[in-house]
C-alpha cells in the first residue's frame, strides 16, 4: 500500500492507495539552493535581458496584490536601493498594487506583501478598476476593446513592473503584461478581454485559451494589443517553486524577460505522463490555494488533464470561504451548458469563464469534491459532495473498474500534467 498525505486547508488528509493501482505521484520540481536573494537581484539587474537598464527617474513600481506571491518583500529592498544609487529619492518612488478587479488590500495585507520597512517608507496606491476618475482611455485593441488604464501608470516617467510568472488556465501564463492588463486596467477592459475565452463556434472555451499557451491565444493577443498604448520600462520577475523558494529571477524588457520566466515555469511545473488514468486524486496544496472554489478551480483544471474521459476525480479543497463570488455561483442558475453559453455571449461577466470551464469538466468526468461547501451548492455545480476522503473514496470506487489506474497530484494548483509526445 502507498501511504499518501495531502494538504487540506491548514491540515492534512492521510490515506492509503493500493500500489497496483497507483501509476505515479505527479510532483513539480523544487528549486536548488542559491545565493542570497539580495545579491541575486543585484546581479539580475546588472545582467538584464536586452541590456535594458533602470534609469534614475521618478518611478512607479507596479506590484501584485495579495492574491499573487512574487516574494516582493525580499525583492523590493534591493530594487529600491538600486533606484537610490541612481539618485532617485524616496519621495519620487511610488508603488501601485495591481488589483485588477479584486478588492483592495488592507494596510496589514500591504505590510505582509512588501514588508514593514518598505511599507513605512513609501507611498502606496491601489488600482480600482471601477473608479472612472482614475482611468484614462488610451486607445482600442484590434478587436475594438477600449484600453482603459490607470492614469498614474500612463503618466509615470518610469514604470517598473515586479511580478511572478505562473501557468494561467486561460491566459497561458500569469505575470508579465498581465500586471498592466488586467492588473491596472478598467473593469470594461478586463471584462471584454476575459470574454474572448468563449468560443462562439464551439460554445465552449477557446481551444487556445489554456495553460502554457501564448501563440494564438486571443486573451494574450488582446493584452499585447493593449500594451501597445502603455510604456513599461522594466520587468523584474520571479518564478517560485512549489516550496515557495526562488527558482528563477529574470529582468529586462517586458516580453523578453517574461518569455524566459515562462520557460522556467514550464521546466518546473509541466509533468509529462504517458497517458490519462481512470482516477485522479488531487489536492490544491492547502490554504490559501483552496480558500474558495474559484481558487480551487485552478487545481481542478490542472488535475483534469490527467484523467481519462468518463473517469473519476477526487479533489480535496476545503473552501472555507465558500464559492469565492456570487458572480460565479449565479452562472449555475442556468439549467444547461448551452443556456449558460448563450447568456455569456449576450452579457459576459467576470468569473463566467471559470463557471463554464468547471461545468464542462463536470460533464466530462465525475468529480467528487471534499470540502466545507454546502452539499446542495456542490450538486448545483455538477459535482459530487463528500464530507471526507473515506466517503469520497466510496463514491469514486463505485464508478471504477476493478483494475483501475490512478495518479495522485499533491499540489495540483501548480502541477500541470501533459501527455508525452
């Protein structure tokens, strides 16, 4: 028997799986021990891609909000020190939290993101996608989408972006240009960009809107169109391993540095498998990755890549804070996928893509969800509710053949299974 321990909320879930049924545990790679982060940042700034250099000008530093850990509190002291070496005073350095459509960060959360020393020294702005007075319309993309961007970003003498690269389930990768659109974009721009995920011909998710895909991805194409109207002077981007340690650091021109970071993401988190299995048991990786269903969907999406059509998934996602948004749950009021798609095409709203993606997966496989969600809500989503792993196992085993095969994915929010070519 294989003893398995998976994260669930702030605790663990332990169980045993017969060896003859287990094909593999799918784990991403961890980082190698390296020099101190401060010296790495300094060297990275000196060896920036395309020989791009930070200038001694008043600077707006765009950083992720509380939903994206880029190790900012470790990076920013060295970045600020470099600006000061170039003659930029504290008063000429401002930080912008790229909240996108998310809620604002509290003062405590900002301190947690950047560290006390940086939080107490500098001015912090928070992007509000619905604050019309803070936005400026700088143009339209080729698809006719207005590019509404935070005025401070457009008017800054120097824009420095600090972020992290990760796989993104419909935009291909997070980080890089996404720190500006949607990170610092208006609500209409964000909504209409996300609506490009819906393929009008198939009535599903656009086939190029998937993790690890940039080429031909309409969401990314539109973001790049939008960035034609916004100057980003420098990118400093991390790649963090599953253990949270630094696994890559890249700097320089926005797209060149981001492309290198994305390649590192693939090295760490893409895991080749020979074929799909009958059963996949997956954990989001624990809190906060399973804080709500919208966050948990990232793990469901990745783990789904490893299950055969008609197979079974057991997903451990505590969801202590519920579904994540009423704008997500309300999409399941439509009784069928066709009606959901029709509504999305008529009047797209944020979280609609996640709702459709989950509904499609629930039709293609039997997904047993171990969570704290009300059972009736889980059933409404097309999933099968379970109070614990033991009951989930009993629900799953009924739909598996005697000689079933399985994968276990301990950190499915990061690990992306791909079929070996």
